[in-house]
C-alpha cells in the first residue's frame, strides 16, 4: 500500500511515485486557478479512483466508502458498487518524454536535499542553485519548473553559468553539473574539520570491527546474529565514510 506523507526536509524521505506526485502537485494546487490547476485536480481524482479499485480486494469496506465519497464530492453518483466496477484501464497512458522530464526533476531535488543534509545547511536557509554549461533543453526544463523546484529544494534562485561559483558544493544530475554556492551559508572551514573528524571516527570503528571479524575465535564462538550485526555495522560505517568523503570533496 502507498503511504501519503510530508517530505522531511532534513533528509530525502520521499521514495514512492505517489509521494513525489503529491509533492509536485502542491505548488500547482496552491497557485492561481487555471487550466493547469483543473488538469491536476482531474488527474488526482483519476489516480485516487484507480487506487481505490486496486486496493478494494484487500480493503473492501474502506475503499467502498471512499469511492462513494469521491463520487458524492464530484456530484456524480456511482452507477454500481466498487466491487462490480471494472479494473483500471491504463493502456496508452505512458509518456516516455514526460517520465524522463519528471525523473530528472526528482533526481535534481533529491540531490539538492542530500547535499544540503551532508553540508549541514540550515533547514530554513534559502540557497542558490547554479547549473554549469547546461544544454538548452535542460535550461528550458528548469525554467518551466522553476517555482516547483525552488519550493521543493528550498532554493532562493536557479541560474546558469559557464563555471561553478567559488566555495560551492558540486554534484552531477544525469550528466549535468550543478553547484550550490555555500559561502556565507555555512562555515566552510568548520565543516571541513567536522567531516574530517567524523571520517576518522568511522574509520576507527571499521578498524575495530575488522579486528573482531578477523579473529577466528570470535567468528567461531560468537552467535551468528552477533557476527552478522558486526558485518552490518561495518557496511553502515563504510557507507557513511563514502558519503562524507564525497561531501568533503565537494567543499574542495
């Protein structure tokens, strides 16, 4: 089942397609009335109707109640019970171009959120995003989605340049270089020191676990779940080290 929830700005928790759909519709639904808003409402209604049909075999009473509520709100009573309604017809609804465009937007917002989190950028801080040597189609895409991207990634502006600004955290989104200028937003020297210290701490943890796992007596005598727990802790520490080294590299 899908779970509709708010995205946590301190980390990237929007994981399912439905989560992202809800987030992407908010700027449109909260904006001025118009064709885009009407289309979004109609699409949302279609999606909710399809979800009710798909979930009905597993959540019969709840989905039947919701389906009736949807119809009553729309002013168009259902002709039959949901149990007798046909399965959603989705043939011909795929659009590879739109999927690629939305996928790029999702990747960009996810990367910005991840970098903000890694760099300890304050949650309420509005920062700039600069795309380096972005091709014309990417620039057009960003201009079309400017308001949505700025809102979801908490950006003050989106711009373009031939080179990344100084003191910026850089990352790549589907082959396009993006940069977040952090001068004045965070203490760059203190952030480098913090990351270096945390990397050393995790490396010491890995070394300690390696000593355990490299001891035949420990592996032979310890319960299997204890050995596995140590392996998992080692993997987690290595993943943290990789992320922090990437963050340190972004600071230059």
